[in-house]
């Protein structure tokens, strides 16, 4: 894999994480506490998997693709 592709994958996954974060805020602002807790407990493992199973291994294998300030 080339550095550019690894960077693009990282950016796309980061965008997914940002979108999930936005939906968390939307649910927090628009739904009951019970609904928010359910949604958060459902979405959080997905977000965690994206970081732990996709981004961290990607940047470990291609450290030159890691964005500045990314802490794994």
C-alpha cells in the first residue's frame, strides 16, 4: 500500500468517526436519556473498533501516513 492510499483511508475513517460523533450529539439533543444511552452503547463499540482495529494498525504499518497529532 502506498502512503497516499493509507492517508486517504485514514481520512475516510476519521470522517466516519466525526459523523458518528455528530449523530451522538444529535441523539443527545433530540431524544430521551434512555434513547441516548442505548444509541451511545450501540455506536461506541463501532467507533472504538474503527480506531483500534483500523486506524491504529494502519498507522503502525504506515507511520508516515499518520496525521500530525494522532495519538494511538
